[in-house]
């Protein structure tokens, strides 16, 4: 039995890799219970790690490879029957028994390796609900502002020697920490945002990524980024500040246009900037960010154009400002979570 003074240095992976810990979680006995209870009493800071490790092991269902007594008896009876009825030499029975033991061991090894892989490569997830904007820093110092109804994932065990990678669903603004100083660019100095099949590669810059409705839009404010579609050669394009790249999931081509990138990313400062935008597109943005279903009583209203700067500090104030600007009525149906536009 390991001494508890060694366990106090354990990380999450160490608990998961400890056979005695796995035994305690899956097949506890009095001795194991006493030992791990003493560890938690002596090192209370280990309790969260122990709790997480237990959940991971149980989630991976390692205990499923352990048979109950009836299943073990049935297995050995089956093996014995095969040995008795098989017209082979006596020495062959040892091979059968050895093979059965090896199979059980192999299953256990596969389960432990699967668990290690799951733990090592599992992703950290940060998300927002409708109407929420959240700003946070990644382990490398990159600052991310996550728009409403969005989700960002990155490796939980951030590797300082590997390419920095994140996965975005929804919309986010990135201010990437510039790590490259001179010479050949190392993997750890690269930063890649994955949005559907589109990869956004950057060294250090600020840009907006919108990944919604099977359409990815990347608007560059500062620096330089390279866009490429995974699995498609010669699909790469470079963006300069003031340019936007668009990728439609059902197609392979990338489209580059000139835009006012600061207006596109204004949401991170609590504002929406519209420049002669059709109301139909404005309502799509409202659906994505606030979760309302928008109902146009007259389809022609959707062609009205909206310009100006609007605060998003209050959804009610935003809806009222849009209604006044266009001379329309926006009624909220709380029960059905709908906006009725007349």
C-alpha cells in the first residue's frame, strides 16, 4: 500500500493511473477505504482531485470489465468444458487457461489506456446562455470574449510545447497572445481556431469569428490570419485588417470581402453597429443571441433597412430602439418566447 505522503503530490492523471485507487473505486474493501479516507483527512486539498478521478473512472465504466461471481463461474465452467471435450494433449489446457487470463488482462489494459486517453485529451468547455457575454483568458494569456449562445473548447491539459488550438461554436472575439519573437516559428507559437471545417491560423492578432447557421465568418481587426478548409488543398487565403473571410459549410470555396471589422466586433463592447442592414438579418442576429423566434406579420417589413449604434445592455431597450428607428411594433410573447413584429 502506498504511503499517503506520496499521494499528496498526485495530479488527476496519477490518481487515475494508480491501480490501488482504481481498485478502491471499482472494488472497495475495508483496507482500501481506510487508506483513502486517511489520505483525504491528511491532505484535504486532494479531495477535489479524488472526486474528479472517481467520476472519470466510473464514467469510463472500468467496473464493467469486472465480472460478478456467477459470471466468473460460468466462464470457468465453459473453459473447463472446452478443455475436457477438446481432443488435444494435456499441455494444451495450460495454454487455454493462460489465454483466458491474458484476455482478462488485455481488457483491463485497454480500459485503463482508454481512460488515460480520455483524461489527457478531454476538452475544457466555456459557454454562454442567451443574452450573456463573457470575457476570460486562456492558459497562454490569450483573451477571449464569448458572445451569447456560444461555446468554446480547448484542451484541458494545455501543452506549452504544442500548437495552441480552440474550437468555437457561436461567436467569439480573440486577442491572441503573441509568442513568436524571431527565427523559425515553433508549434507552440501558433494559434488555430477551428470552426466547422474552417481553420483560422494566427500568430498574434485580434479577430472576430462567427460560426452560426452553417456559415463561418472571420473578420480581422489587427495582424494577419490564414484561413484554410480542412482536407482541401489550395483552399488557403490570407486576411489583412479590414477584410472578412466567409466559409459556407456546404461548399469548399472561401470568399474574401472588405468590411468595417470594428463594427462587426462591436458586440464585445456592448454595442451593435448596423449600416443599412435589412431588418430580416437583424432579426436573425436577435434569434441567435437572445433565443427568440421572430414572427413577421408582414414579410415586406423585413426589407426595411437599419443604421446606427444600439446598446445591448438591455434586450427590452434594444427591441424598443429598433422599433422606434424603423417605425414598427415589436411585441414580446414570453410564453412562446417569440417576438411579434408588425
